[in-house]
């Protein structure tokens, strides 16, 4: 079964601390994975995707096929990073996104 | 350019009624997907349309249906509403069938009473 698991509902850190939001997936085949973010009162938006191998707003995510993980990391959290983060898996060839339950990141001053 | 526009933003309906939600994609985007977001089930895929054809459908009952017009605008319809249909309904649009970056609308909040 195709599944995305985000084990933490809430991650609470202080400003300047490192952040790691966990994401594990179950997929037979070569996965395409994404991180979406939703800031307060804003729409869901793409943060980054694994095929781009880019860093956005200081966040990076590496696909680990052996551990079936796609954890999102940032070395120094900022208060403006506080948001809901969703890991998503592209299923098949028809643009169906399978989302994890989401992790709320709260960065305290 | 304008983003994805969903109308209405809020709706209150009674059990048994039907409802139609609308999604206007970003200009030039031809793929429209719909998702249901609830606290219990999270974000779940409903269906995707491309060039007026439904290409994929999620695990929802037949009461949920949709369509896409020649200008790429899409509507989804829910008939015989149930209390459990209360949710935020999001649409996401893409440039073409293979583009993987999805742009989301702000959603329609449906409350069934």
C-alpha cells in the first residue's frame, strides 16, 4: 500500500535550534516526494521536492531509499518557520498526491 | 498572475442537500485535482481532471463527482450530503499532465448540519 507517515503531530523548538521533521513512505517503485507547507491563514504551497535537490528557506530534504525516508531539516530554526508541514508522495502517473497527516512546527523565541 | 480561485469560501448545507464547488485554475493550467481535508483523515485525493477528462479517482463514494470545462475551470458536486462530508475542499492545479508542482487554492469550507 502507498502510504506517507509523519510520526510527530507537533514539533516544538526554540529559535536557532536545529529542526528535523520526519517523513517515511511506503511505495513500490521510484518515488517522487514533496514537502508542502501551510503558514497561518495562507494556502498550502510547495516547499521543495526531492528531484530538485535544492534548499528552500534553509530547508533541505534527502531521499533515503534504504530507510524509505524523506526527512525535512533546517540547521537553525526561525520564528517565521512556524507552520504546518506536509510530506507528500506522488502516486502513479496521474498526479495523485498522498499526504502524510502533517506536523505542526512551533518555533519559540 | 492570479492564483487558484475557489468559490464559495464557506458553505453551510443541510443533510440530504447537494452542493457544487468551483475551482478556477491559474491561467494556462490544464490539470485540476480535488482534495478533501478533515481533522480525522487529513488530506485525501478525490479526483483529477485534465482536458475535460477525469484521469484518476480516489476512494470516495459515487456521491462525489466532478467535471472540467473547456476553459479548465472545474466543479465538484456532492449529492445527498452527510454530516461526515463536512470538510475543507481544496483544489490544486498544474500546468500540464506531467508537471508535478501543484498550486493550491484557499479551499471551500463546507459544513453540513
